[in-house]
C-alpha cells in the first residue's frame, strides 16, 4: 500500500511539474536550458559548496568503474544549480550539463532532480516521464544529500539502464558525501572572524605580497602591517605565513578566484 501511495504521489508531482513547464513555455524540443547562472553567480555557489564538490569527486573515483562509460553523474546544490558533473563519453557532453545550469521545472522541465527536491526523497524516473525530449534518451535517478534533515545537495545519475544495485550504490554514495560534509563542518564550526583590514592584508599575503609591499599598497607603516599580521596569526592559530595561506584557502576564508582580479603582482 505504501509503495502504491508513493507511486501515486510521484505521478501527481510529475503531472504538476509538466503543467508548470507548459505554463513557463518550456519548449519540449529546446536545445538549451532556459536558466543558467552567470560566471560570477556560479563562482559564489561553487565556492560555498566546495567541500561537497571535493567529496563528490573523491567518491566518483570509486564509483566510475561500476558505471557504464555512457552514464552521467551530476551534483547540484540545494536549489538545483549544477555545481559539478562527470561525463566520460565526449558524445554525451552538452549545454544541458554545463555547470550553472538550473535543473528546475521552469528551466529543464520535469526531471529526477526537480522531483527529488519537491518530494525530498530519492526519485527514479523512466525516460518517457521527462518533459524535454532530449532527456527522454535516459533513465535518471536523483538522491537528496541530507544532514540533520536539511538538504545540502542532490546527487544524480543519467544512464541507459539504472539497476536496483545502482540505486543502492548511489544512495550509499549520497550518505557518504553527507557524512564527510558533516564531519568537515563539525571540525570547522567555530568561525574565524577577521576585521575588514585584516581580511585585506590576508588577501595580499595569499597573493604573495611581502610586508613592505603591503604597507606601500595600503599607505601605512610596516609596523602597522606587522601588528595586524600577528593578530591574524593568533586568530587563525598558525605560526607561519605558509600555514596561514594554506589554512585561509582550505577554510574558505579566502577564495583565490575571487581575488585574482583585485591584484596585479606582475607589475
């Protein structure tokens, strides 16, 4: 009875999302997604989900030998923004699987990821149940990544044939990513608070500027820079610039891509 109720619920949501796709004028013959983040928005999203992406990549190494080369593995954030994917068959690469694409019904029509977000549970979708014709070439599977009843992301697979064994395997992978994220978050729960000036000085240090050069750039004395640097060391609990830079990047306090355009150290 529970199984029947679940199937009825999924069918109901499929119909609802099909209707939503129609109301948003999603063309079933479309050759690109309707919604995709720009590079700046995507950079921020990927930065805030960097640990999830790292865990996804680590597990994918073990998962790939068990998959067909034609299978596509995706991971989105909690809002269905594609933040990473693994596509080994060049013939399967497409604008639909570029990072930044949003897998919502008003972007790509009904799909397993959009259903998993709506139902907050694992969803398997037959090829014919997808809204866009392009996706009717695959079966698809989507699993929520949960920590303390909160959805962190969604793990998805598109393939020609998704077996029961594959379903179990993908669920295990989702649980492992969630567990690793939870452990990582537990180890970094105490936030490091830097003042605005300390953050600026830290950015210069990460980019390789020496104390004297930073002082010149900020038009302050080198003693002022040394003072702030000591406080940064104390807050970050490090005793060398090398360890400081490593911890700043690993913890996400500094994102090297975000500050690349701020400084020109070649001049």
